[in-house]
């Protein structure tokens, strides 16, 4: 049976995984993520952005594969009087499915361009996160058709044509992360996605490792994010990294209980596990939690209508910080982001709230029974910020856009904010570190805040990668999601270093 792997991303770079697995006539993709490093070569946020799929083809960022993309083969033509007509012939579907490891943009960010009839297999929690992110983020590359998402329970085998696939939960810095074991007749593959052995769900990662050992793996596609030295930008943050998620909680307890001023905690946007830990500690220290509107939205709807991840703060346990007034906000409202709806409605706050606009994008459907109605006193806006600044030690502000938050909270009379700014981001992929760290430091200084660190990485330490490789002992190792693939050769003689757009016959 002919097995081959072709790499359209995730090789020689961190993130951007798009790996085509072909077994005879069955073709599936392992993830279909945004490649920030490749996009950065040609594009720059926000002024020079790709605006259609052709832009990504032209620059070689996406492969022109037949039967993969929606509307492929069709085009719109205009007659001389301007009447549009659709011409061409739609391609037939050429891909049997996508296995999605988790809901980080570097793994799912290009799903919005795929044909809606290609099923995307993922964990139930990943499906929920993608659904919620669809609501708060307008992005043609990422906005996936929800009907294509097929949630699969963990450790239960399912079939894609002649492949037998099992999904395992693994520990990572976003909830719902998966690894997969794929049986293709005489060969068995394992795909780690992104994972670690030092978070709150270590048992899940161990279960995947045991399954690999008992199944016997021929080909292991293994992430190696943390191999090699950190880049210049990462060094400062790396030097403060803690060993585990529980050490983060300990560190937070120490900082929060000794701080007399405001605490601002800056974390990756989708790390709800961290939201849970920080919230718990803040509560123990008697601090009122404040989330920005996007994170509040994730929190409110993650467990609504059904509980998917217990222990998150619930309605009544936190407040929501709204964007401050932007007179030009209406220009941005086409994006439909919750905070822009808030900002736009600022002057007519109560009326908009009654219309359901302030609740969420779903609020547009006034009679939606799924809508969570929020009491007025949950919102922190305009003059209410003053209340926080008067009694800063009573609050903890949780955000992932640090400089932006500081800009809003810094009083215009030149008073400092006073308190601690706790940096809790460790993920080395670009979007989560969009704001340059040096610029953030200037803002922290301007606000008179102390800088503290409380974070741990979402990825395996080199010693854990070594253990994984030695214990699974596959015939072939394919290093992915790393800038230092050759370091795998220290642990195995069967390392195949993949190259971009190259096909590995196995
Ligand atoms: Zn990743």
C-alpha cells in the first residue's frame, strides 16, 4: 500500500501545519493552518493583507490543489453592460477529510477557504471554540462552515475511506487539543499536533503516549517547537518561564496577594485553562475579575447551553470591560465584533442593550432563545474605569491585548495606574505576540506598573520530546512545527527531515 506525505506548511517553521497524507486513493490533510512566517514574507498587518485566495496562490503560500477549495473552477464574468454571470465548471471534491489538532490559528486558520463538503474531524471542545471565534472574528480565511465540523469522541476509532483513525485528547495551551493515530492497512502513523506534559491535563498526553506504544507506530509526525535556542525576541520571556501550569498558579497567588494596586494579567486569547486558574486565584485573593468583551463572550458561551468545561467563572462572577468611546466606531461596525457594537452604542447604551446588541453578535437575532442576557452592572465602561482606578487593589483585569488595554486605562491627567502587569504569554507564534514586546514595555513604564511574569509554555520540553520518541520508538520520525528538526537525530536514526512542498514516500 502506497503511503505518502506532502508538506504544505509546518516544516522548518513553527505553525502553519498543512500536511497531505495519501494512502492509495484516500487523501486527508493533517491541519490546515495559517503560516505566519510565510505570510510575513509578502504581507504586513494591517495595510498589506491578502484579500482573496488568489493572493495566497500567487505568493505560493497555498498550494493550487484540485478539489480542495470552495468555488474552485467557477468565476464571475461581466458583460459589456456590467451584468455578472457565473462561468466555469465546479471541481469535484478531491479530499476525504481534515484531521484538526486544535483551534489555534496556526493549525485551523485557513479552513475558511476549503470546500464545505470536506469533513473536518475534531474534538467537541475545538468545535465549540471555533464556533465562538467565528462569532467574534471576521476573517474570510478562517471563517469555516460549521456544518463541515465533525466532532469525534476521544479514543473511539472511526473510518475515513480505508483509513482507521482514533482521536486522543492531549494537553496544550488551548482546550480541546487532539493527537491522532491513523491506521493505513500495513502502516500506522501518529500525529502529535501541539502538546505538552506539564499542564493540567498531563494524564491525557500520557494516554496518547500509551496508545502509541500499545498500537506500535511506524511513522511519527512529532512537534518540536521548543527545540533549539529561543529567538532574540523570546529570550526575555523564556528566562522567566515556569515549569508547569500549577507553578503558574502558585506564582499568581504570590503576586496577587502581595500587590496593593491593580493586577493586569496578559494571556493568550484562547487559553481558557489559564483563565480558569487565574480566576480561581483572583477570587481567593478577594479581587473582582474583569474580562475584555471578547474573552467574556468566550466564557459566557463556552458552557452555554451545555457544560463543556466546568470550573470557568460564570455570570455574576466577573465584569466586562467595554472599549472606550470611539466616535468613528461605526466605520468598524461591519466587522460585527462585540466590542465594536458596544463602542458604537456607547452614547445610546441602554437602548442598544435592550435591543440585544450589547450581548453578542447573536444578539442581532432578538428572539434567539440561546441568548444570554447580561445585567447592566456587569459592564465597566467610560466613567466606571475611574472606579477601578480609585480602588485598584480590588480588581484583576484579564486581557490579551496589553498595550491596547493600558491605553484605555491610563488616566488623561497623567496619574499612573499603579499595580502589577503580569505577563502570561509563552506561545511563540506570531499572532499571539502581535504587539512587540518592547513597545509593551514602554506602555507598562508609562502606566507606572511593575512587570511580573507568570507563564509556562504550551509545548513539550526537549526532555519530554526525547521520552516520547524513545518510548514510541517509531521506524520513521518526521519532525514538524520546529525550526530545528535535525535535533531529533540525537534520539533516533530514522529521522526524515521534510521540506516544503516535498513528498515523502513511505
Ligand atoms: Zn501550533
